[in-house]
C-alpha cells in the first residue's frame, strides 16, 4: 500500500466519521455549528436557512467518501487511480467551500 492509498483510506474514514456524526445529530442542533450563521445578527439570521447547508454538507461528505473508497479499491488494480482520486477529492473540497456559504442558503420568499 503506497502513501496515496493510505492517505485515501485515512481521508475516507475521517470523512465517514464526520458524515455519521452529522447524520446522528439533530438537524436543528447541527445547523448551529456553522460559523457564518452564528456571526449574523438575529434579523439577518431570519433570511437564511442553515439546514440547507447541513444537507449540502452531508451530500459533499458522502461524495468524498464514495470517491475515496472507490479510488482506494480501484488503486489495487491501477495504481495511478489513487493520485487521481486524491486530486478529485481536493477539487470537491474547493468547490464545496463556496457552495456551503450563506449565498446558497437564502430563504426565497
């Protein structure tokens, strides 16, 4: 097992643990963990729904786990896939950083 395979295994297991925690905890409670929501005043908080961000985060975590585990398993047959899976995970992380912000969680009236 090379360093990319062990890295994929570590990232996948850590992401799976975070996904399980977010799944087990109540959505109302876990929506208060977002820093951008806590920094808003009460009037501004009424315009946003952080539960949307929780669902988006769960989707992102599941996608990272799926890419990591499949990349780990396929890399036993094709070793260069582990590097490609690593790059894909970092691209997913970069895209979802902007995706989880307050812009996508505004309540439409």
